[in-house]
DNA sequence: ATTGTATATTTTGTATACAAAATAAGGAAT
DNA sequence: ATTCCTTATTTTGTATACAAAATATACAAT
C-alpha cells in the first residue's frame, strides 16, 4: 500500500510577525507553561493591559488559538482555556500513536543517513540528561525528537497534525514524567527506537513509537 | 497494541452563531464551491461590502480560515485562497489514507450494530445514485459516508483531523470523479468496504479504505 | 522605450468608540 | 434568610477612525 513520496523536501521562507502573531504566541506560552490554567477564564481587559495591545489583534489571536484547540470561545460569554477531559487526552494519544507509527515507518524509507544520524545524536543527548537526572532538558529534547521524526517523514500534513497535538498535550505530558519509574520505562522505549533506527527497520520503529504513546496514556492518566 | 476505548460517546450542545462564524462559513463555502479560486486574492473591501459586515468580524473569520489551512495570510500583503500543490494533496491523501484505515479498524470494534447498519444504508443510497448517474448526490453521500466512518470510530481527534482534511480536499476530489472509469473503480472499492463492514472485519475494512484513498491520488493528480 | 524616483491611492494593521448582551448588585416581597 | 425582580456595571461584539505599509501612477532622465 505504501508509495514512496514522489516529492523532494524544500526549505521555507521566514515571515515577519504581525502583532496578532506575537500575541498568539504569548498567550500560547502562558497556557502551555501553566500560567493560565485549564478552565481559567481569559480576562481580555487584564491581558490586553498586560500585553500592551488593543483588543483587535488580541481577539484575532484568540480566534487562532481557538482554531488550534487551545481555548474555547463561548459566544457572548468569554473565552476559557480549554480543559482536556480524559477522553480528549486518550483520543489525542491514540491518534498520535498512529501518526508516529506512520512517521516511524516513513522515515526509514525516506530520510537520509545524515538525518537518521541526527536523530540518533539527539537520542544520545537525551540519554545523557537522563543519566544526570535533568528532567527539563530531557523533556525538551524528547519533544524535539518526536517533532523531528514527524518532520523527516516527508509528509507536511502529518507534521502539522503531529505538531498541533503535541503542543496541546505539552503540559500534561510533562506532568507524566514525574515518577522515576515512568521515566525509566520511557527511556527504555526510546532505546528500542534508537535500535530500530540504526537498522532502519521502519516496521519495528513504528511499532515501538505507537507502543510508547499508548504507554504514555498510562503514565499521564492520573494527572488529568 | 489496540486498546478498546474506555469512554462512551456523548451528544454535543448547539451553540449560537456569532457574526464571525457566519462570515467564516460564507467564505468557506465560496472557496469550496470554487467561487473564490485557489490563488485568488481576498478583496476585503469588496467582500466586506458584499457580505454587509464590518472589517472586524471579517478579519477574525480570516484568522479562523487561515488556521484551518484554507487561506494564507501574508502580513501586510493581503490574503489569498490557498492553492494546493501536488505535494500538499499527496501528503493529505497519504495521511487521510492512514486515518481512515485506523477509523475502519476502530468502527469494527466500537460501533453498534445499528450504526454499522446506518453506514450500509448510506452505501446502498450511493449505489442507487451511481446506477442513475447522479454525480452530485453521489458525491455528497460519499463525503457523508467517510465523515461518518470517522465519526463512529469514537475518537474525537481523529474525527476533527479527518473533517479538516476532507474539507480542504473537497473541490479537488470532486474534480477527480469526472471520468466514468474513475467513478466505476471508486464504487468497486466502496463495495469492498461494505463487504468488510458486514463481516465487521476491521483489518480488511481499514485496508480497503487506505487503498481507496491512495487510488484517489491517481484519480485526482492530473486535476491539480 | 526603459529605468528610476517621487507622489498619490489603495490596502492593511491597529486603536478607539459605541451597541448589545451578560453578569453583578441592590433592594422588596414572601 | 431566600427568592424574585429591577437597575447598575462589566464584559463582549461590532463598527468606525486613524496610522502605517504597500502598490499604483505620473513624470523625468537616460
């Protein structure tokens, strides 16, 4: 069923940022870093004041964030930071599992040796952080690893969807790494990924990645 | 690897529409129905006049559409209707193939008999239109069929992503049904889906659906 | 004719102002 | 005290106004 992608990859141009974009980024960070907790009402007057912009770009930013699924706009009743139900998280992880399974298979077919090498380097970095017990850097490298796998799969839509879901799950997954035992098992799974990568065994890689994501459900489900 | 979803399905409330939403819907229709061709610049002054709204809700609608991938906002240079490159379409179909493969597997596990029956009824409807040569109604039922498969898979994220991609491909897929031979083969594939559905054979259903989508690439690729 | 440059016009981005809706506050009646 | 209703106050939605940027136009110099 698989077709090898008939298109090469290409670079993207850098665009200038409008106020709207900056505001969207700022709010996104506030949400992801937990300064705006899920369920919190988004106080326009306050935030507009705090960010020093007028309501027009601010509200445009809200539309963007709503479309991304980070907030919910209730007509005439204000916006709130979206609170993920267990159902939401499960469905996102289930989907992500399949997306990354696909990505895993595809990179083994499509990525260059150098690119695979880059992934393995990233993996080594992660291991180092793990051994030294540096949770935050590990976490960031982990995000980077998964993003890059999706990136290198050579399917832009896949990358976009993965990025969106990963962003929305960011906070929750961070919490999931709290228990040491959880971290150990996650690292073990990453070791398996690295092994599959070295062999360019797409089937195995996909399998491990999917399993990894479904295990993530077990690791995070009590934190919701 | 598969877990059966630990959550039941539930109904959703109906929300009132803001002006912004109405405008977004209107423009979406204009794009999907081809009144605003891909690549076309979106003339704010003209459309705002035509729709009888001010620029504020109009521009908010643009943000929403941009987040959905239907238009592209180039800062200070206006918005254009997004033109899909062959790469874009391929990547969307490749992804869609995997999403619907997953959906096919899941409905066989999770959907009720009545729901599967509903799908088969829809299929019969489609056949009738096919035999009578009514392309447009067939096309609409087809969209409905694929949407409902994703709906019944019981994974909200999957449904959302499928809906988004399907919407963006709407026009192009319509064009793909032009040649009679193409239509014949698409219907043949749908017959296979129905057969798998009747047996609740998720593996087979997923397989056919994925194949169906990859064949769609062949059916549409010359229309881009 | 072509290129370049200066000026006018249009288009886009943001702020403010006003209207409508929702929420909160203040009593009166039970 | 609790419920209901009425009236402020706040919050949200939309329109308009102004600023900045981009594009088009006109004209001169080569």
